[in-house]
C-alpha cells in the first residue's frame, strides 16, 4: 500500500475520486475563507494513494479550473497540477487564502453558500462567522471595532492609567486620545470617536452592560461525569478582574499538598497552577466575543474543562499545539494582556501547559474543536484511596490532639477547600476509618478503633 506522507487536517483534504459538483466548491470556499489548503484527488481517507486515470488527467484539470472559477464569488483561481507518487498519479488542487472575504458558492448566495474549515470538515458559516470574515477583509479584529452607543467617557481612565503605569516601561505622561487610539481602546469613525469592544471589555467596571454574555461561568461538579453541581458562580466585570476571580475559584476547588524546601513551605495542586493560568489566559484572549455566549469552566474529580466560544483563529492542528505557532483573534486584548504580564511570550501558552503537566506526571492537555467552540481539558492527579497510607497519616495527624474533629479542622490543617475536606472525610467514613456524629453544622467525626 502506498501512503500519502501527510494526514488530513484543516488545510488538507483527500478525495478518492472527483467529488460531487457542490462538494468541491464548498471545500474550495472553505480553504479560501481561511488560510488556504490543498485537495488531493486520488487519495482515500486512510491516506492510501489510489491514483487517477492518467488518460483523463488533463480533462479533469481543465474541468476543475473552470468549475471552481465560475461557480464561486468572488472568483477563486486555484492552482491545479498533477503529482506522481511512486507509480500513481494524483491531482493537487491548491487554494490560497483570499483577501476579499467572505467567499461563497455563487448559486447559494452569501448567507447559505459561505463555508469554513472546521478541523477536517467543511461547514456552513453562521452569520457571526460571516461578519468576522468581512472584518478580516478590512484588516481588523472584532475587539478593535467601535461600539457606537459607547462614548470614550465610558472607559475608566484611571484603570487605563494604572495599566500603563504598571508596564515594564512605565508611564508618567498625560492620558491622551492618541494613546487610547494607539491601543485601539477608542476608534474614530464617521466623524465621531467611540469606545472599542476591547476598551469596554478591559477598562470598564461593567462590560456586561454592553456585552451581557462576556462573563465566565464556573462550576464544580460531583464525580467525573455527572451534572450535579457542588458550587457554581458567574464571574463578571472587566476581563482582568474575571481572570483573577476565576483563577482563585479554580484553585480553591483543587486538592493541595505541601512540601518543605529550604525551610520554606511549598504549596502545589493536583493540576499545575501554571497550566491553569495558561489555559485561562488563552480562553480570555482568544474567545470570540461576537458570539453571545459565556465562557464556561467545569471542574470534575478527574479533570478541568475550559469551554470557549468560537473556533481556532488560525489553521492549528490540535495534535501540534506545542509547536509555538500562534494566531491572534483579539489583537487589542492580546496586546494589553501581554504588556500587563498575563502573557509572557506569544505562542508559548500550550507548550507551557504540556511541559508543566508532563513534569507533574499528568497526561498532555486535550483540545477539542467543535462547532463554534473550543474545549481545553486539563487532567487532575488521581486521588489516593482513602484507606492508603496518606489517609492513615491524615487520621494520625488530625486525631493526635483531639478525640473528635469537624470539617473546619481539616480545612485549617491542610489548607484545602471545604468541599475537598468534606469529600476526604466522607471517603474515610466509607472505608470505616472514622464515624460521623450529628448532622448539619454540628457534624463531628470520631476515629474508629481497630
């Protein structure tokens, strides 16, 4: 079996034979609307090179040129050529990214005929995506667009000044309209000046007044697959405030451990804090704020899921996220996050997550790209059985001075969340190491003697 050297991706698609008329057009439009790509005709889905009839290659080449050019709007001019792989011939249809987006199938119209690539699939673009393509054609990102109902005074100038002063280069001047424009926090358009999307999201106390769904919903669920929420909270306010509040919420629901190094008490979590930070920053920096839906974070016993509206802003293969390649969706927001110290170096976020998880003995993070969402999953350390030595050590420590203890004693001793303390005590009770007395706030635990 002869195999094609590469696998299908957002920029590469295999076709064993010439596909139906509209399918080749959809794929061509999808490539042109994003970052280009190749259609290889004569290769099956499993990478086997089956080849095409060499006698018909010239006719097929002319047919594809004519069909794609005449049936797409604006016209798409593909580069089509034949390529020999060992003793078999394939056709390569190479599509460059277009500059007049959105491209669409002429017979279907812009609303029904616009397509994009989503991983290895070609899907119809929704109205928000079409608007995003139109902005790309103008060379701007959504966060740089004006909000015509918001005057420049909607921005909290003191917050902007504090950000500028805390940059490595500092700031001692006067906050001017030119500085706000340089950071795309205000936009001059149609003889007026307006606050931008980025300005409102970053530097107003209540961005939800302008974008009601621009928040993060955090939930701690019981178990690994159920939907029973132990704790749920909506985090609103500016993006920088959301980052801090959400980060604290996540860490408060993780298991902690402590070690002593050089006479200092070192705290660690069952997921590296640096991985949590990078996943959260990526979620805030790259989500599509044009989509009316909140970011969501779900914490389970075995993992944390970061759910972000919008697909990847570039042709990123989820299998190669540690390559350092980055595509920025929100240019203005990313610049502020970088200068404020939340982003160290562009393109290193996923690499940092992978390396920190590997150092902790955890699986690599998993990234799933769905229809208008991206989900990043960080895996947690497996808990020890309550009956193992760590559980017995916990018993010895807690009951060395007191005959009975409460949840607050566990929280205070180990520096863990109340939910984690309750879960650990329940595990000890289940394994017969402790006995529960009372109920509600008066609940106490006593040690069972062998």
